[in-house]
């Protein structure tokens, strides 16, 4: 999980909430244009990645439905205080289906057959005091890392201490959202194996390990033509180490 920047609230959401302050998310999204405005802004803010696992948020195609849905970080069903969590822009995130849906794009890889993650295990639980909110993470340093040999996500305890963020809360984020599910581990391992192959090739051409990592960081850790970050951004970042951090500082990375 990485830092998520929050852009301006979509005008259609703000206008609807101002006129219908007690209405629900279900009522809001009945008009397709309203739902699309929120979805588009979330995808833009998150640079095309799931707010939790960092998989690419794929749009609907002739091959399947979109792997995307709107997540409420704080349960929208909570009525313990006089606050409408349904329509709170700061409470909305863009997520994948967490391996729970058939008939989506790339179903063969993405459908988990019970191996779920992200908002699926989270459900309607209020985990605000237990897990980290991606909106509140620092851009530097990275709080998570991935093991290349397994793809398993782990907490960078040193960086958590440096950022004065609870390492226990970071660990709970992984466990509660199942960000170390076998499905996600497989995705990350496959990606990191490929980056390792590219790194090895560059070293074989005569580059030092440091120079090869710098070259890959400049290639991989940039937004594409759609202004999307690469999938599993944090895993790529952690694998490329200090060279990735130098590059991200150089491009003024903020999330």
C-alpha cells in the first residue's frame, strides 16, 4: 500500500450531498453520470492503482467487467454519529474486487476462488484504529516492502519508526486486508522475477549493480501515457532500493 493523494471533490458529488445530505451511496449512484464522475476522479487520484493492493484497476472491455469498485474506508453503515459516511469524499477510495468477482477482465488471473483481499475481508468492520489509511501515509519513506523470492509483503519496521508510524498498525494493515494473500504474492513474485531478469541483463552488459538499479528505476518508476503508476509500485520501489528513492526524490514524487 502506498500514499494516495486526494484530488478535488467531484462537483456532482458535492452538489448531490448539499441537496440530499441524508441520502445513501446507493441512491447517489443510481445516476450513471454521478457514479462515473466519482470513479474517474478516484482512478485519476490513485494513478490507476487499487488503493490497497496496488493492482491495476482495469476498465470494462469485451472480455469482462471492470475490476473496480468504490470503497468506503469507514463503514458507510455506521450511524453512531451524525455523519453521513456514504457521501464523504474523504471516505471514498477506488479498489479492485479483491479476487471476489467472476466475469471480470483477466478473470483467470484475478478471480481468487476464495483467496480474497482488500475490502473483501474488511467488509463492514470499522478498522480505522487498527489499520493504516492510504490517504494518511507518507510519500517517504516506504512503509512496506516485498520479498523477491516469495512476493510476500512485509513491514519495513525501520521506516515505520523513522516516520513515527506504528509498525504494529502496518502489520495489521497487511493481515486485515490480506495483502499477503497467495494470489497477490504470486503477482508480485512474477513481477519481481522479471525485474530481476532485466537487472541481471544490464549487469551483464557491464553496468554496476547500482547503475543498473538506477536505470531501471528511471524506466519503471514513472507514470505511463495515461498518468498511471506501474502495478505493485511499492514492490518495484522496494526491490530497486536506494536508487529508487533517489529517483523518486528527483521527480518530486508525492504519492
